[in-house]
């Protein structure tokens, strides 16, 4: 085995790798799919041959284990200032007593020289005062809180244990207790003003169920009675019988019998629709017993779609790097997998190119409607309008939607494209840009098939939690990648938005100017005075050409909500608009940002931190929430269906959103009040002890004499006063 690997320098990007393997004159592309990272487990093979590319400190794991950002609380900053002030106060007291000693020795001291002579080497009153300065530094040093930081850490550790031990924050279904992953931020929990929350898996369960779909302009999923009236689905509604399909998932439920009939009758668009769902994914199947299929999906959405196709007769059975095996209506077919055009947060779509057993070349694509609609063939216009109506209905019910499309490929064109694809995938420089161009080239003139709608139910207790947090004057911003209609529907479901609101502003401008006008119109309605010259913030602008560092809170003339799309948010986050966004959004009770990227989530949090003197908290469950969690003052990770990335990046973690209420309003408040009482008590007992010596100096000729016994002085801080202070600070409720 002789060859050469050329690759990028060691870095900490877990989702990206670029390199080429040259073997016997042939070049092979190396990307993230072909890498086994340190710490990973091989799943779908017993063994494999490997070549070590990075080792030791060069591995991705070690590259990511660098210094983490140290988060400090406002109490920490206050303590540092207080300690400096106390040092200055100590110096001032010593200076006063030293001057007093110099004056006393000059005016009165000579009367006592007979039996209280100056120490050897002291020749003047001023020199005596100089020595007394340092004597009083030693005597009065008890005012300096030497044990303060140790005591604070003990209290924080105790409060962290309370969070870990709290049975009311324990989730028995997956045996997950709450966990304080840091001990330095407990009291900051009691000061939260803004919560930034993901939606999927945080407010919702992230357990996806295929609920409805639109195929070739016809909507499926609703149930109607004999008179044509829609029936509400409940436990008594008759489910579709999938017994004809031996490989069906028994846990799957569907109620619209007409879709099964269309499949059984061999309706071509319906068959093509489910064929796409069974082929266009990255799911791995496990079949431990004959017919007992278990799907391992990176995304719960993909798992739900593949399971739906399985129940409707298109069973994804097995995959290799080159083939996908599907059992179509009882007939096993092997499709050649020629290319996978990966999903990412920029593309918001994924495609596969396959060759059927009959030799037909087809590209299957699924993705967000806003993206895929721009790639459709012009002949799909009428079908697009019908599908859009169905999509809006689905989104209005709070369902997560995807659009699916396909394209038949010409053999000659594909061979030319795959050759260029190979060249691009083996390029060491600009590989991603070259591949992106090729993807866009082939993913156009698509034929629309329909849309899917997946239900993601709210977690238990979410509406009540949000209502309680709102009563505590905490503002909640939801940052989600879902459609606007879906996000708003969930907003109403969980009491973020409600009908009694004065208005819900929707910011969806397609240019910078449109977004600015929409934000200003919203602010004008909420607070007309904010445009007057007498407005406090406008006065700040006039006084200084620079932007004010902190914007004070502004009260709106009612309760308002704000919904902004990711496209408009991109303009609003630009330098000249960000101030307008902060002023308008922070007047609203609730803000929902939809179709946002992970980077935009972090930018929104950073924006509020920059302009508001407020403590922020970000909560999420997936890898796309990590940047937001790290950016906020406090990050909370939810351990759910999306893995552990969010938890590993967080400061606190638990299993359900509803536990946030107890974390903030019980543990946060207790920790903050305990810490404040501790600081007052601690400084009080230090000053009470030290000022006696200061006062005694005026009655002892400023001679640096002590009032208390030596043992009392030694044990005062260590024994007599430390335990009561710590006891109060750990157990006070």
C-alpha cells in the first residue's frame, strides 16, 4: 500500500474535512464522511482499514478541548470592586491613625517619655507615625475579606448540589436529573431578564410523527364524515390498517384511508412521492430480527419520513456506500446511489442521484419551501399554488413542513457533471465553493411532487412555564428554523402570543429600507414619543456622535409581539439597523425569529448583551444551538433527541423545558438572595471587629494597641463568625 494523502492543517471543525488520497495514480476525494474521529464508535461494520491522519494534540477532539470562555457574574465584578475599595479604606484608616500618632507624640508624648520611651532608632514624632502606619496595617488587616472568595465558592458549591439533588427537576422517563455543570453562575440565575429559546426539542418534544401530506395538488391526512365535514381526530377515530404490509411499523398511526387506496391503485405521483421519501435521506437501518427494522436517523424528521414511506409500502431495507435497497409494494429493488448532495444550514435542502434497476437516472430533492420553490421548473406553477395553500394550512396547525421534488437526468449530461464533481471534490482549495456551484447547477428545473407535514407536540407544562416566567417580568425570545406560520402557531399554543395582545408585528421586508420602515412603524405604534427630540435616547444621540453603549428600557403603550423572518433579520443585524431592531424588539413582550441560522441565533443574543444592561439566558437542545448557548451569560442544555452537543456546551442541563421555571424562580432566587445576605453579613462582621480597634486608637495615643485577646483575634474569622455566616448562606430559604 503506497500512496499520498494531502489534507488541510489540523483544526477544530468537527463537521468539515478536506483532503485527497492519491493511490496508484488515481485521485480520491477525502471529506468528513470518510473520517473516523477520535472518540467515535464504528456502527455498521465489524472492522475496517484505517490510515492515521491526525494524532495526539492534532486530533479534532484535542483541538476542541482548548480554553473555554470563562463566564463571570455581576456579583464577581461587584466583589472585586468592593475588595479594592476596602483596601483603599484600610490605607485611609492607617493614614489617619499614623497622622494622629505623629501629632500626639509631638504634643503629648514627651510627658510619657520617662516610663514609655520611644523604641530604639525612633528619633522623631513623624518617624513614629510612619512606623505606626505599618503597625495599624497589621492590626486592622481583619477588615480585608481574605476568606471571602473561599466562602463564596463553598456557598456556590452547596447551591449547585441543591440543583443536582432536586427531585422536582428529575425526569424519570429517561432517568435524567438536573445538572449544574458550573458552580460559578448560580446567583446569576436570579437576575435573568431575557430568555432566548430554540423551539424544536426545547419547547416541543422533538418526537416527529408523519401527520399530513400534499401529493400532486391533493391534500391527505384529514378525515371527513359522510356529509363532507372534517372530523376531529381522537382516540376513537379509526386508524388505517397496514396489515397488508408485513414490514410496516406497528407504532405508526394514520387516519386518512384515501392515501392507502391511492398507493394500492398504483397512482404514479403517489408512488413517486413515497419512493423519494425512501431514497432521499441519510438514515441507517438495523435489522436484528427478520422484518424487525429499526432506523437510526441523525434528524428525527428524516426518521419520521422514512417510517411513513415504510408503512405505505416503500420499505427502506438496507444501504451500502453504493446502493440503497427498497422493498416497493413487496418487490425488492436495488438502486445505485451515484451522489449525495448534502444538507446544510445554508442550502436547507438535500438531494440524492440514483439509478433505478431499469436504468433510469433520477435526482430526488427535499428541502424548505422558500428554497425549493426557486428551483422548480416553470411548468409547475399551478401545482405550486395548490401546494402552497396546503403548506399554509399545515403550518397554521403548527406542523413542520418540507417540499419534495424530482428531476429525470440525461445520461450524457450526468456523466459530464459527475466528472466535474469528482474534480471539485478532490480540489484542495475552494472545494466547498466549487461543489456548491455544481449542486446549484444540477438542482434546477425540478418537478414538484408535493409536501410533507410532520407533527412535533409541545412538551408538558410549556404554556404554564412561559406564563409564569412572563409574570416574573422575564422576556422570552424564540429563535427557530421553522416557517413563520409554524412558529406563530406554536407561539399561540404555548401562550407566548395571545389574542388580547394589542398587535403582533411581522417584519418580513426584502430590502434594508423595507426592514427599517417596518421596524420604525412598529415602534411608532408602541411609543410615538420615541421619535420626539425630547426622547431620552435621542438626546443621547445628539450629545454624542457615537452610539450609546447601553439603551435604557422603554415602556410600550400596551402588550405587543414581534415576528421577524431570517431574511429580514439578516438586514436588521447590519450595523446601521441593529439599534433600531433592539429598541423595537425590546419594547415587545415576545419576539419570535423564524427561519434563522445558528449564526443568527448567536448574533441576536450578542446584540441584546451589547445594548442592554441585562442578564441573558439561552436554552436549546441541538448542535445548532451551541453558539447561542455559549454566547449568552448563562447557557442551558436540554438532553433530548438531538444528542449531547448542547448539554456539553451548557452551564446547566435538564430534560424538560418546564424545569427552567424552578431553576430560575426557586434556585436562582434563593442563590441570589443568599449571596447578597452573605456579602452584607460578611462585611458587617469584619467592620464591626476592625472599627473597634480604629476607635480605640483615639483613646490609646494611636499606639497600635489591641483591645481583644490574641486568641480571640486569631479565632474570630476562623471559628466564631465563619460558621454562622456560611450556615445562613447555605440554608436560608
